[in-house]
């Protein structure tokens, strides 16, 4: 029982500050169920709506705990994903009819096709159609 007393003061402080049980658990390196049990033993419960925590420090535009370089990478990834989703939607809404056809293709060309589609943020169908268009346009001249 003495071991649990180690957490009594911080739990009371965190509770008074309106911390959630999840936050308390993370800060004390305990499970949320352990925090809930200890709070109950202390006659405390997590606040239903914790009061907003206001800081006098200037807020950064980032997220706490996420380093700025990683945040920039995440933003770039989200931008890429949105562009890809728009390209896929555009491909689905395209007025040109497509048809599924099976061909035997060298592995190196399939890898190049996948790589180009990923780089362009488009579908493999769009890349294949661009390749065909370029090939046949050159044949016509």
C-alpha cells in the first residue's frame, strides 16, 4: 500500500488542474485503469469537462510533442495524399471509357510504371494511357 502513496500527491495535483485520466496515466507512466482505480481510492473522479488549459507562453503553430521537421513531413504527406485522392477521383470521373486488359509485361516496366504513378500521384491507368498516347503520337508523325 505504501507504493500507491507515491502517486497520491501528483494524482491530487493533476485532478485539481483538470487533467484527464489518460493524461495522468501518461505523465505517471501508469495504465489508465490504474489511474482510475487510484482516483477512486482517493475519492476523486476525472472531471467530465476539464477546464481549458491556458498558457501565457506564445503558442507555436505546431503540435506539442511532435518535432517541427516531422510535422513538416506529415504536412507534405497529407498534401501528397490529397493530390493523389483528387487524381484518383478525376480518373474515376473521366469521360473516357477504360477496359481491363491483361498483358505480359517485363517486370522492369511494371516497376517503372508503379514508380511513375507514385511520383506523379496518379493511377497506373493514367500512366499507361500517357505512354500509349506518346507512343502513338510519335508513330503518326
